[in-house]
């Protein structure tokens, strides 16, 4: 058993069933929102929520099938799937083309965690691979979208960081370094673009039940990450719970929040 985000005990592979998503009708009406990592997990839940709140979603991912499932699951929604490998600089053009001249908001969600090594065991290849998507992809897409937001005099960006950017984590040095970079990009951009009407925030999830653990249960994943050592398992969130935090910051509900790194982890960051 693990503790649910709401305090009760739940089977360790079954995230909290206490909370129910409540769509805010029309919150993204008239808005074009680019969401990366939209084929699965947190990105998909975010894209789905924005689409159901009447936003036009540019849904970007490597995985064409997941994007198709997202769009097919919401036939009345305005979802433009863009299959793209964000580690490739040329992929950015396809995203901008699909979006058109106006992008109101951007959720940089796509990312990987595939190397849990301590620093002295990290290979050059593993280091480059994880930075290529978690940092370089996020950087390039933001660089392409920000001029459109500056022209409009408004815009909101949410970058998905991790608990690994807030506290000691077992996610490996390379992953931890990428998520610290995400926070650095977020805070620097919030500071520089705030006066021009842009907001740039980050969300720091704890463990979320998604495909990122490679099909392992969250408890197996936790054991793997700690080399078999026992550790207190943190609360496991659902992708929809993360989408609630991300869409809050992306939408006008987050109007007064800029440069924040919001833990969205059921309280794990303060433990
Ligand atoms: P996920 O694996 O379900 O989703 C990630 C998506 O990113 C996938 O659909 C994948 O195809 C896409 N992607 C990966 N590389 C890509 C590339 N080069 N180009 C385009 N798309 C690419 O995982 P998730 O848990 O939803 O992860 C989303 C974000 O949340 C990541 O940035 C991750 O680091 C972060 N995060 C997740 C957890 C967790 O426990 N799940 C915890 C902290 C932070």
C-alpha cells in the first residue's frame, strides 16, 4: 500500500480514486495551445483537458498512434496532431506550421528518464540522449514560439520539471541535471519576459502513473531507482491530477503566477 494524495491508503499500483477531474467549461475558448508529449501520460491528459475546455490543441509527439487515439477519443474537439521528434531541430517548423501565426500557450511536457546512474557511471551517449529531449527540445520549441507571444503581448508557458529539481532524488544524475536546467530556463524566462506580458512557470511532479516507468509498477520502479533499497514510497499521482496543475498555470486562472515552480505531488516535496 502507498498513501494516496488525499491521505488514505490505496493499492500501490492504483492511483488515488478520491479526486475527480472537473472541467472548466470554455476556459481555453479561442486559444491555441501547443502541448508536447501529447501521445501519452501527463501530456495526453493535459491535451485532452484543454481540448475539452474548448482550446485548439496542437498535439505534438513522436508516437503517431497515441496522438491518433487522443484525437479519435474526442471527435468533436479541435486537435491537430503533429508527429515529430523534438530532438531534431527541423521538427520545430512542422509544429509552427500546424499552429499558425498565433500561439497563446505552450506546455513543454515531452521527456524521458532512462538512466538512473550516479555521475561516475553516466556515459556521454546517455547524457546527450536525455538532454536532447528534456532540455534541447524544450529550448528550441520555446525559442520558436516566444516571438509569436511577444508580438501578441501575452502568452503562457508551462515546463514540466520534476521532484528531481527540488530535492534529492533517485532518478539519476543526468535526469536530475536536465530538470534543474528546466527550472533555470523557466525562471530566467519569467524574469526576462514578464514585463512583456508572458508568464513562464514550471510544474514539478512526484511519481505519476504513466508509461515513463517502462511498464514497471510504481513500486518496482521505485525499487529499481534505489538499486533495491527500501524507501518510503511517495504518493502516486494520476496524469489528470498533473493536468489540473498544468492547465491552471497555462490558463488565465494563473494570471498572477510567473516564475513559479509548483510541486504537484500530493505534498511529497515537503517531506
Ligand atoms: P510518458 O512516457 O507517458 O510521456 C512522455 C511522452 O513524451 C511520450 O508520449 C513520448 O513519446 C514523448 N516523447 C519522448 N521523446 C520525444 C521526442 N524526442 N519527441 C517528441 N516526443 C517525445 O511520460 P510522462 O510521465 O507523461 O512524462 C511527461 C513529463 O513528466 C516528462 O518530462 C517527465 O520527465 C515528467 N515527469 C514524470 C514523472 C512520472 O513519474 N511519470 C515524474 C516527474 C516528472
